[in-house]
């Protein structure tokens, strides 16, 4: 009996050591970036201007697809695309090829649509341009620690507020009226935006700080 317990303890220790090594390895491979670089990427995604053509209003791989744009409409901000993680450059190329401009969760993940979703947006802003869509709101914690500060006073631009399984936004700054500024790939607004948010709209969100950050 004692020998069995010993073997179990050895197995648990080995498993924990393997997990720790794996996590350390992941962190070591993360691209390094600064807060200024993070915010510059966020601004680029939120201010990217594009024009929707008639071909971008339909998705060749989905019968029930629909979006909010009109032919010839000029839009500011990459469109929200569930499961997407396109940079402005890759988005423009796909748009020219006639892919659908954005998609929502109701459409599913579409190979014939282009844009970016909330977790893809934060990952891209953090510099994970080669990661594909490896990280979602459920596992961003793998590459971002939970800072021990007062979220209402001490957050810094480039940190994130994440609600696992729901949504994530990139913190940009505090306002005198008690609201905060964020960048986000917003499903409700169908694109990447810079806007004010009230704390009451962020109940359940936890702060995250990217582990590849150069302060």
C-alpha cells in the first residue's frame, strides 16, 4: 500500500514538472513587445479603412450568411469575424479576392470570410502574428498573468480585461468620469473599435498582462 502511494506521488510530481516545463517553454517562445507597440497595433486595426464591394456581402461557403455592410460602403475598423485573426494586410488581400467581410458566431467559423474576433485581436496586438488562432478567451491565461493591482486605478495600456468563454478587450486608459477607454473587436458593433466602457458592462472580467511584455 505504501509503495503504491509512493508511485502515485512520484507520478504526480512528474506530471507537475512536465506541465511546468511545458509552460516555461511556451513563455520562452513568446514574441517580445512593448506597450507602445501593442497600442500602435490596436490603433492600426481600429482605424483601418476599407470599402465593401458587392462580392464581400456574401459568403460562398454559407447559405444563411448575412452582414451589415452595403455595396460601396466605406468602413473604419476591421470587421468582426468569429474565429478570425487577419492583419490589415491579409484582410485587404482576402477582401480583394471576394471573401465575405466579417462573420458572427451564428454563422460559425467560415473559411470564406475575413476579419478578426476579440481574442484574435488581443493576441495580434500582443504580437502573436504567427500563432494563427491558437488562443481564445478560455486560454489567454496561458500567455498572460493575472496582475496583482487595483484594476480601477493601476491598469496600464496594453493589459486586457478578459471574461473566459465570453469576450476580451484591450485596456487603453482611464477617464475622469469613471469610465475606461478600450480597443476591442466588437461583435455588437461588427468591427474593431476604440470606445468608452462603463465598469458595469465589464462585470466578471479579469485583468491579464501579457507575459512577453518588455516594460
